[in-house]
């Protein structure tokens, strides 16, 4: 009788157990890295929206700042024609034009609000980014208003009022 070559069942089980131990160590780190990447994307998106708001206010001085986030972008998957209702200043995914409600971008949902209205002109704005699922897609919330300082809410909620936004600490980056 010839001696059979190969691995025994015990050897295969040991290898599988080692792989499972390595996976148990690596997966939480992978999830934390993904949340950190989502938070970085949210901060960059807040800065993009802030820049878009300033550009919008300069391009449409009779309107002031954009009354809604959708005014800064264009329709999803269509050629964009700049106007005060679709300024084409940010991408349509970020402006939520044509996206299903609550789909967000990189695990965060973005909302803008009009600030003070003086003489029919929006003289302020607010923007906030909150995780779609706190502790899964992100931990912290981010917000800004017309001073363009990105602020952090450790609870992940953020305010949608100018006075509420000013209560949060600026992001240190």
C-alpha cells in the first residue's frame, strides 16, 4: 500500500482556526478605517458645499446664498445648465438631486438651511453632515455656516441653526 500525500483533518482545522483569529483581529480595524474615511469625505464635502455657497452668492446676488442644497447642483445623469435653481457648482450626488431620499454620500447625509433673509436675499446659510447610521458609517457630525469654519459635533447630530452651529468646536485639521 502506498502512503497517501496531503493534509490531515487536524492540520486543516488548525489552519482554518488561525485564519479566523486573524480575521477577528482585522475586521474591527477595517470598519474603523472605513468610518474614518467616511468622516474625511464628509468634511471635504462640507468644504465643497461652503465654496459652492460663496460662488452661488457671487453669481446670483439678488438671491444671496442658495436656499437649498439642490440649488447648488444639477440633475443626476443629465447635462447641467447653470441657473439659480441648478447652479452646477457641486456634483449631483452631493446635492441629492435625483438620489433616493436618505442615500447620502460616503455614509453621510447632507442638509442645508437658509440663514437670515434680509430684503428677500438669503444673507446666510447652514450646512450639516450627519452619519446615515451613527457608529456604523460615521461617529461625528459636521456643520458650517457662512463663516466657513467646519465644526464638529461628537454626538453625530449637529444643529441646523446658525446659533446652534456656533456652539460646536471647530475641526482641528
